[in-house]
C-alpha cells in the first residue's frame, strides 16, 4: 500500500495518521469509509497546502480506481467533482480573500484531472471503443495516433498516466481485449 505513495512521501506525510488510515481503508474496502467525508478532507488539505495539492490527484485517482474495481461505483469521484465544482464556482471570492488558496484550488483541479480524465478516457474506450471504431475507424486511428504520441513524446506525464495510455494502446491492438498476461500486468501491478 505505501509503495503506491512512495513517490510523494511529503504529501502523504502532510496527512494526519487518521486520514492516512481512512485513505488506506478506502483503497482496500471503499464501502467501509464515508467517501463524502474523505473527499472533503482531501480537498480541505489541498486548499491549505500547495505541496500537498500537487500530489493529491494521485491519492484521489487511487481511491477512484479502487472504488470502481471493487464496488463498480463512483461515489468518491462524484463527491470530489461536486466539491471541486463548488470551489471553482466560488473562485472570485476565493481569489479576493486569498490568492494562495486560489492557487491551491487551481493546482488541485489540474492535478486531479490529470489523473482522472485519463482514467475516464481509458474506461470509456474499454466500454465503447470497439463500437466507435466500427462507426468511424479513421477518427479512431487519429485518436490513437494522438494517444501513442502522448505516451511516447509528451514530457511530464506521470507514470500512472503512461501506464494507462500503454494499456489502452495494447487493448486496441489486441482487438479490444487484453490477454490474461497483459491483464495481470496492468491490474496486478497497479494494486500492489
């Protein structure tokens, strides 16, 4: 579990022990945790701590993925996105009373969407990619050229984003299925 957060030790350390335990519980058993409360705790911490909000997206992504895999729900993501929308809607008030907090809001939103938007794209391509390709293979080819170039050429992508892009490239190359070996590689390594 801690290996998941090893690249962001300072952000993990910024959380109190109780919050760390709740996040670990959310990843292991999402139904055992109040996911609305957890989303608020992560956002609140992000609004106070610029160094934390840069890595908070990874924490949120881990919870979103665990919940989707273990319960096939998206409760945490819904609460998180609702809270971020609320913070963005109040942006003028936030900016007027604290530029630092506003910078944290923007940084956290960018960090979160960096992880979650790629995750959502991959999830949707798993669900309807084959049908989209049948409907318009030329556009699908263009999309996958961009994904491939993003994977190979884009600097600054997180290792998780690269892994997700590689997985979806392999998924399409395999005729919209993953071999058992590939499935174990992508999904066993991420959870460990």
